[in-house]
C-alpha cells in the first residue's frame, strides 16, 4: 500500500485507482487488495458483475442468463470493464469513478477516499455507489 507523508495530489490518487482497477481486470485480486486500505474485494466484484453482466443479461432476456455465482467462477467478464470519468469531492478528500461495461457507463461507480493514518496518508476503499 502506498503511503504519503502529505496529502497526495489528485493525480497520485487517480494513479492508484487506475492500478487497482487494472489489477482487478487482470484477475490479480489479491494484489489489488494490497494496493489500497481495503477490507474485502468480494463485495466490489459482485457489485460490478451485477451492474454490468447481470444488467446486460436482464436487458436481453433471450440471451444467456448467468448463474448467480458465475462472477466468482469465471473472471473473464472483468476485461470488458473500464474506467470512465473521475469525480472529486470537497477539498479532494475522495473521488468516485464511473465504470463502463462494453463501452457503456453502468449504474455502479467505485468510491475512494484519502485518509490520514499514523504512518501517513493512504487511499482507502473502494465503496460501491449505485
């Protein structure tokens, strides 16, 4: 986990978020978990799957309807996700980033925040926003 002595700049935080997301897309989940001050990535993955693959299948009922745990068994769907726009909060205390699936923005965004710890400043999260 990256630790800064002073509050990191937006570009520093965005670089961590991009790296985190890149690791998720590559299926390197345990590495992604180590990159931010984070409890569990399972909730994040399930939310991303629900907002992308599941929502897409629901829109087209004639298509294959994935099983409830497909997101855990086959992570290939992660490669179809990408980051869109970053939106920053008051005083750069945190941001959320929109997510696309097959180039369409989905209903789920990921929220990260910058927080002080005894060791310095860290990026924490993500929380899922609907």
